[in-house]
């Protein structure tokens, strides 16, 4: 292959939004509990708990067929392909979505005047669902003994989604490539040595 491509780990990109959504959601829910709201705290927290579970399940299960369809015909990454580090992939995703994260946080806070804590718990559920989806991708990678990578330029075209319309196929490497474990977690320093 002439002129390699920049590749980002699929699981890392999926997992990149988990922590900000989780912590913004927990923070918004904590502030929301302080507001009595129109429905009262008890109803708001119960509705929020239900929204948390639904959001977690929906986000974790959404587009699994698309991920499988892209992983099946994946070809081996070429020797000229450049593997993007975990920290760079996470930073790029978060930088590209910072305004959406801020708007979601403000909406969750504003929703606390109607249903206290519900909006925050909904955001936290989305974050938990992304962690769940990333670990599911990690299990796929472990089963195939290969890591899944996506072209960075396709991520830009699809607004950061590794299963977006702009993504045509994945690339694979051996299980030890890169600085992230299957599932996108940071690889320990002892494992890198």
C-alpha cells in the first residue's frame, strides 16, 4: 500500500465520550437533586433511574449490527499505516464534541426544574452505555485476536462515529498493537514494556 492512512482504534473512539457524559451527568444529577422541581425530588429521581437504565441499554445496543458488518471484511493494516495513540483519539473526539457535551449538560441542568436529577441521570446512562459498548467491542476483538481500527479521515466525515455512514471498512492489527487494550482502556506500562 502506498502512502499509509492514519488509523484510530474503534473501541477507543466509542469509549471517548463515556467519561465526560458520565461525570457531567453525575454532576448535573447532583445539582438537580438540590432543586425541588415541578414534580418533586422523589419522582424526579425515580424517573431519572428509569431513564438511566433505558439510555444505557439503548446506547450499548445501538448499531451493533453495523459494527459487526464493518468488522467482518476488515483487512490487515498496511506497514505504512500510522496507528493513532489512545490519548490523541480521545482528545480529538472530545474536542470535536465539546459544544454538544456542554449543551447536553445545560439541558440536563435546565430539566431539573421540571424533573429533578432526571436529565443528569439520562446523561450518565449514555456514558455507561458507551462503556458497555466499548467492552462489547473488546470482546469481539479478543474473540478474533485482532484489534479494530478506523481511518481518521472517515471519522471526521462522520462526526466522530466509528460506525457512521462515511466509514466503509475497518482495518485490523495484532492484539498487542497500540497503547490500548481490547475495549479501549489504557494499556498498563508493564504491558507496554
